[in-house]
């Protein structure tokens, strides 16, 4: 069963999507100085690594290669073997090993041409070339007794893959599975954990759930930092960075699907009846959340893409009211990256969205409504609370607590939006709403749903208005426990919020919004 899962993964994974799991495989096999150098200055090298005093260089290709496909690769293989130019971490003085890596196989006359090329290199005394094809990768990942994924053969992984195939996997399923990574050594997360995540991501992509593929990568970011909470050193950072790049891979694919069709009235809701209408609001917020996280992640290295995504979200918010209508507290944190990105690029649109979110939440908690469901409520309750107000047979008690209200107040306060804050505060008081905020404890509790020292404050003492002389709220004025993530890892804190759904970090909101 494991071989079948890895075989399907190698058949479907794209060239760049294979980068992170391939590097994770190398780390799991004992390679060090593993670096991704693909780009304009790669000089034939996609990945470099070292082991046993040798410098390894890799060129990777997705899928099969016939003779016509192999011919242009030969020029890259010459640079791969012979060029001393590369990124930092490459040691030109070490003995060199060069490898062409394929997720497929060579077909037709390509194997003969590759064998001839290999022999000619050896005859000239040049750096030899090795060929790792799909069969080699299968053996390394799952086929051999000491294969990387043999340590992952358990019911949890197969159960999640099965849930994906029968389309029952959701955010809760993924987060529950990802808890395994929080108890591993950081180096194991950077190796086996990232490979597992990539395997799951690709299976989700095959079932048209790129949003959940992104969610898996976000949970892997959380897993990396939780695993290294006691000693957040280099392996922790490597694992977190690898998971973040995995998120970027699938978020870019999700962004590629965001065209003008989604800006039309039925572009996202479709015409498939009641079920589509119920999920429409979720899809609006989740799409906005994922691509906003992408924009914030690449903002420094690709500011044009960040601006493009921000401008598209402005148009999307104008066309799709669902982005301002969360169906429960589970989607409270979805608004954070969207609002932070808009504040950085389109502040008036951010303020408008904050007000629209507030109106929706307050309307759902008005006297004749049941209020929105808690973050851990089952989907049936989420839908029942949104739609059940007019029906006498819906046996739910009105709910006054609101995590969404806590998020909206914290965002407005953290970003010093004084008029918006006053409006949010007055509107929530008018419907007797109790904003709720999860206060995290020390150490790894900050990254765990089951953290013993985490506690809810169901009615923080928010000030009536933002005033320099008066604390806005105790949890915003008090520094609280020291966060285990470094200050410059604010994006990773946003990833933790998106993975866990029940907490947010005001400092990360501030950093995200001030680009």
C-alpha cells in the first residue's frame, strides 16, 4: 500500500513541487548542506548537498524523458558536472558526484543515449553522472527495508490518504494527523515529516482540494516549531522553512486559478443548488486566506506578486460578499491575513471589510438568531446556527461568545484603526456579544490545541476607544509569555493561527500589516 501511494505521488508531482520532498529525502539519508539553488544562476544545479566529504549536485526532471526530451538536458548535465559556479554552500574543492533525478523513466532511445553520455564522461576522466529514475526514488522512499517512509507505515497516514480519496478529509482531520510531527525531533520533521506532507498535499491536489494541500503545509510549519520548542536551533528552522516553501508551491497553484471568472456573480457559488450556497461563504474566506498568506510570504522577494494579489482580493471582496460572512468561529483567523495584506496595500478596503465583517457577526448574534458556532463545533452546528434562526424545531441555545469579534477588535486595535475600533466595539456591545480570545501559555503550549496552560478569556475588558493613556485590553497591554518563535518569524505565527484556528498573535498582525 505504501509503494502504491509513493508511486502515485511520483506520477503526479510537478518538477518544482518535488523540490521540497526530494531535499527532505536527502536530509533523511544523512546529507548535509542541502540547498535549493534552482533559478537564474543555478548553472545546471537544482539542488546541492554534501555527504561523506563529497559535494553532490542534482538536476531534477518530472515525468518520463524520451530521446527528444533528453537531448536538451545534456547541456544542463555538462554544467551540472563541470561548472564550479553555484550558490553559497557549494564547495568546489570537494570530490563531486552529479545526479540526474527523474520522477519518471527514460523511454524509447533515451536510455541508450544516456548510457553513451555516461560512458563518454568516464572515458574523458570527467565528473561521472548517475541517473536516479522513478525506480530509484521508489526504493529510497518506500521499497527498501531502510527506506525513508518505512518509518511512516502506520494507520494514521493510510487513514488520512483514504479520507482524502473518499473526500471526507477536512481541516480538523489534517490538524489531528499533523500532531504526530509535534512530538518528533526537528530533524525528523525536516526529513520524513516534509515527505509525508508532500505526499498528502499531492493527493489533495488530485482531488481538487488545493486549499487543504496548503493547510497541510501550514500544519507542517506548526509541527516544526512545536517539535523544536525546547531548543529552536537549525533543524527547526530548516523544517519550518521547508514547510513554508511547500505551502508556497501549492498556494501558487491555487493563485493560478484565481482569474476573472471568480469575480462574477456566480463565479464561485456556481449553480449547483443549496449545498453550493452553504459552502460558498467558506470557499470565499478560505480562498482569500490562502492567497493572502502567499502574498505576505513573498512580499519582500516578489513585491509585484504581492501587489497583484492584494488588488485582486479588493475586486474579489467587492464581487463576492461571502468573504465577509464567516459561518462560525472556525473562520475567525481567516480574516487576519486578508486584512493585514489589504492594510499594507489598500487600507480603505481593509477598513470597509472590517466593518462588513462586524455587521455580519452582529446580525448573526441578534435577538432572533442563535449566534455563530464555536471554533470546535461540528459542521452541522455551524450550518444550523447560520440558517436555523427562523425555524422552531432547531434546538440550539443562543450563543453570546464570539472569537470572530475578538479577532476584529484586536485587528482594529493593533493597527490603530480608531474609528473602526469604536464602531466594532459599539456594535458588539449593542447585541450583548462577548468577544473571546485564547490566551496561550508558556513553551510548546503556544502551538498545541491540547496545551494545558492555554485558557480562554470570554469577555476581555476592551476599552471604549483607542487612547494612548488607557490600555485597550489586558491581553494587548500585557506582554504575556515570551513566544517561542523569533520576532522575525511573524509569517510562521500566521501559519500557526491558520493551522490551529483557535488563536492569533497580535504582534504578527502588526508585522504583517506594516510591510
